[in-house]
């Protein structure tokens, strides 16, 4: 492929980033766990849902505006939390933050960002929603300190990632013996109250040249975390809404409701944790059904086209987050590239909406997706709906 022209879709950005990044950093961004079944399934599963467009609907005016946690947003497309944006570009998360603000997208900031949460949120325009992603550490004081800083800085929700009691085994990183470059810092751990070594590291949480990132991650995370000692504890120390990231089943959705969460993100960590787990678009309908109108449902994983966002909206997601596409954009051109990634997806979403005869997000429901009957239909209400419609139509012939 010739990239002397500007990239015109997310796949172009992926190829450019692959060529531009050092192999270790590229491997870290790209890799999934083990055989990467789930990483690839996340993307290919979208192909088994086809669109069911309506015509002659006057689509001369349309909008992607919606509400998330009761607040207006320009678009349901947001940025998923990703560690270490400075592996892609020296402007790191500050550039991503400006790109998200320009697109009107919610940004979820990773605990393991290479720019401090205060700097990241300061790039916003006052109307952008920033959510802070957390892990819970054996030393709860470290987690509590992060919560206090996020509250003070103006983050409007906490996203607790629950699918990573240990890091999944990413063979590419193991083969590359990947360790992030030592000039990068996990800046959220630079607070004077918790920093206790001369370089500005919290030694137990940061990496060192002799250890892999995964090993330090596992050594500090709280593997005894449960709904009670995790969610209930977090609720007891903050009044910010709590969103649980990594939910894949109806059962856990019901538990999230019972424990007072504000939302769940259907996510398998981009296939980086449990390889073999269901694709997120296939898990979404059962979560949506269990959630009813009690809790908001968001999703991430494998979204590479605006039509993927459309399909997830049709199956009941309120917001859709992307990770790797934004990192690829950053690697291509910093803030401009990250914005390009979001803008490409945004424009594709708008086009998919128009060509499907929908003018606003509320109109997009399961009647717009179709899963052909010979494919796996267990969790596809859209398929049932479409099949019933088809029967009615055939009966009229
Ligand atoms: C390089 C990389 C780093 C990530 N770091 C985090 C993280 O720190 N916290 C987290 O909750 N999820 C993390 N994720 C998972 C993403 O938030 C998201 O669930 C997933 O990547 C979405 O899939 P996509 O990359 O196909 O869009 C990371 C993903 C990638 C690719």
C-alpha cells in the first residue's frame, strides 16, 4: 500500500503506526493474549451482524448527540483507557486529551498514563467528560489517593477495571522481553505523598529494567478483590459514579446493579486478558437485556468502522469506546493523528446513520441489525426481530 496520501480509514492508520513504531512498543499496543483469538474475534464478530437499512426518511438533518450519565455529549464515541500513550508520541495523553475534546468525545484516562491526570484534564475545554480508570491495589491507600486526586482534578466518574487480577500473557511482549523505555514515567504515581524514591517512582508499582511490567502489575494488584471488598469499598470512599469495566455476562451485570454501579463497560480488554473470551459485540445483548433501564451499558473492543459503532448502538450500547485506533493515530501525527482517528470513525458513523435512514441516536434500535439465520444467533435479539419482520414481509407476498 502507498501511504504518500493521507490515511482515509483506521486500517491505513494501523499500517502507518506499525511502520513508524519501534517493534517492542508496537508489539505492546497490538498484542492480545495467547493465540489472540479474542483480539481477532472482537473485530470479525462485527461482520456477522449486517445492517437492515430503511429508505426515504429525510436525512437532510441529523445528529449524533446523546447523553451519557445524564450529561449531553456530541457523540457516543469515546476514548478507552490505555496505558502509556507516550510510547506512541512524546505529547502522549495530553495530545489525546485535546483530540478527544475537539471531537466532543469522553476520554477515559488509564491509571498507567505517562502524563499526570491533572495535566490531561487541563487540556479539556470544560465541556468534555473525563473519567478516571482505576485498578485496586493491595495497598488501598494508593488507590484511595488516586481517587482523591481524580475527584479534585474534576473527573466525573471512576472506571474500575475488573478483568485484570493479573495481566494476560501476551506472547509478543514475552518474546520481545518488552519493558517500557526508562525515560517514561507513570505520572499518576508522582504525587509527593506516595512517591518515595529519588527518581519519582513508587518503586513497587513502577517497572525496572530487570522486571517485566506484567510481573510488577501482578505483584501489586489486589487479587482478592470482590464485589463486596471492591465495589462496596470504593462506594464507601467516593460519591463519584462507578462504572465497572470488563463485564461480559448478564449475571455480573445484575451484580453491578445490586452494588449501586452507574454503568458497565462490556469489554474483554481488547483480547489482552482471557483469550477465548466471547467477542464483546456478541456479549453486549445479554448485558443490555440484564441492565434494562437500571444501569447504562457501554462497550469497547474491535471497533474499526463507524458502522461497527452503529451496530453496537443498535444492540443497545449507550457509548462505544476505542483504544488501539487512537494510539495508531497518535503514532502517526500526535494530536492531529489522534483526532483524525476519532474524526474518521465519527464521519463513518454519520454516514452509516444517513444511509440506514436514521437521524438521531435514539432512533437506532435492534431493527437496524440483522444476523443471518445460519450464523450464531444465541445472543442476537436483532436477529430475532429481523427474522420476525422478514416472516411478516414474506407472508404478504
Ligand atoms: C496498549 C493498550 C493498553 C491498555 N491499557 C489499559 C489500561 O491501562 N486500563 C484498562 O482498563 N484497559 C486498558 N486497555 C484496554 C482498553 O481500554 C480496551 O478495553 C480495549 O483495548 C478496546 O479494544 P480496541 O483496542 O480493539 O479498541 C489497553 C489496551 C491497549 C491496546
